[in-house]
C-alpha cells in the first residue's frame, strides 16, 4: 500500500458509503476538513 507523506495532498479515491452511494474524495474539493473513517467491523 502506498504511503502518503506528511502534508502531502491525499490521492483521490472512491468508495461506497453505508447506503451504497458512491463517494469520491474529489467530491469534497474546496472544503476545509474531511474526515475518513474505515470501520473494519463491516468487512
């Protein structure tokens, strides 16, 4: 898995939310903060 350096721009990615809707990091461009949580309990 590639590592992201401190203070580097996060790579764009796309995942499904808990409702199955596709969400991309690019959807939040321009917003100040984005919190991403990966819950392994769903796997």
